[in-house]
C-alpha cells in the first residue's frame, strides 16, 4: 500500500506503527513527494484499515495506489476531504 502525506508526517506515521507492535513496515519511496510504502503481513488488512482510520485523526494522508476495498469507502473519503479542507481553512 502506498500513501502520500506531508513530509513532516513520515516520522510520526513510523512512530505510530512501531507503537502498534510494528503492525506494518514503512519505507519512504520518495522523500520529496512524501510517498511511503506500507508492507504488512497477509491477513492483517483489517487491522491496517482500523489503524489508518485512527491515524487519520492525527495525520493527513491519501492512498496513492488504490487497492480493492481500500482503506476508506468513497463516502468516507469525501468526508475526510471535507474535514481536511475545513481544518486547512482555519
């Protein structure tokens, strides 16, 4: 899974993953565009989606490569975009 986030959020995401018993391995694909790759064990998808839902309250990110059943439904993605836009407007 590939995510894009603010460059200063990479270390926070890595820290949060480590705090969750290394739920996934994070590697930086591009530090300039802040694209990271999450690698996790098969069968842990549900835990990853739950983690991302929680982490999204602390970090702004988006899934760069869309996978079937991605981390959010289209409806929730629209809500998140609206929340992000409102937060950025403040």
